[in-house]
C-alpha cells in the first residue's frame, strides 16, 4: 500500500530546520537546514542486496505529513535519505529534491548520454525535470507538450533543443527515424501509446507516468517487429537524492521558476482543490509552496 487510508497526513516534499534530535541520531544538530526523500530502502531485501534500492520490497508506507508545522522523520529515513541544504539555497527550492531525484533516476533508467536523442512527452514539473536530468547527462533532448507558451519556453531553459506540440513532429528532427529514447511523463494511456509510436526502431520507451492497473492500448506489432525496449521508472535512490540536490544547487537550470505560487498552511486546500479539478484551474500553477 503506497499511502495510508484517510484521514492521514499529506504532503511528501519537504525541507526545514531541525527542531530536535531523536536518540542515537548522528551527523545533524538542532538548527541545521535539511531536506530529503519520502522513503528509504531497507538495505536488506534481495533488490537492495543486488544494488537496486528503488525496487526495495519494504519501501511503503511512505512519509507523508509535510503540510504541517513539524514533521517527525523515521530513523531509517534520517540515516539514508536526509541531507543538509547547501548554504544560500532557499528551503522552498530544496523541498523539491525528492521530485527532482525521481527525474534523475528516470534519466538513468533511460540511459541518457552523449550521442543520444531523448524525447520527453509532457512538460509539467516532472517533464521539465526529466529534460534537465537527461540534458545534464549529455543527451540531445526534445520536449513535447501542449500549447502552453510558458511551458514550451521553460523546456528550452531546462535544456531542450526544441519544444514541440505534436509527437509526430519528432521524426522530422531525427532524420525520419524517431528518437533513441522516448520518456513518457504525462501519465495517460494515450501518451503511452504515443511514446511507443514515436521511438525509433530498436529504441527504448521509458514509462515514467504511472497508471492504475488495467489495459493500455500499445501497438504489439511495433514492440515485437521493431524490437522496442519498454522500461518502467519508479521512485528514486539515495544516490539520486544527492545528485538531485547538486543539480538544484548548481544553478544551470531554472528550477526556482517551477515554484509559481505560495500559500500559507491554512490555505493548503486551495492548490489541492485545483489539482483535483474541484476548483477553477490556474494554468500558471506548476508547483505551490506551502509555508507553515
């Protein structure tokens, strides 16, 4: 089970100042500025022993409850996935390290690197993070998103060579072949199908946007006869958390521009209602900062 049954704490992206330490905690002191993940691998299960911490069989339940004045961190999380915030980095920016770490892990799953063309479908905060993570690994990156001028602009700022509005346009920018890798970052069945259709023969599709259980219409002819590789990308690793913090601190990509709105803790329901479609959407909203 990924989340506890409601009513429960909510919010998994966090950063703050250490108020107190539990017994046996080492490496931190009261007053330290810290951030981190929402889980930590156990280190003992078979995937962990194989060096595959993102596949740990003992990850859930994940840390939730960041929409609060105080957050109690489990000892295993503190030991493996809590890191100091670099001097000068705003806590609001440090709080998205977990999300960026998922993107770093996705770029690793994609095998992004020099000489490769990677297309990212979806230019929300996750898609833009994937663009940056793939670009940082030396890949040529193409972004595909809806006709929102600001997000298309941001794609370029995050490292995309071109920002398109139609996956069919990818072939024209890749010699008619299609990209080496297509990363789906929309989380819709149609986007999964588009990713399989857009990648080159022998290419790799990374299915990053999660879907519930059920059938997804994928072209079996393309997968089999064009020898495609389909890979899932889920969660992050302790190494990815640290790489993400370095990416945020490095300043090469404008991650701060993703933090488009800020609300007090008392108003936390407002951006959540927009995200759930229960209130009029604000197309400018990418990520909302909640300040206790």
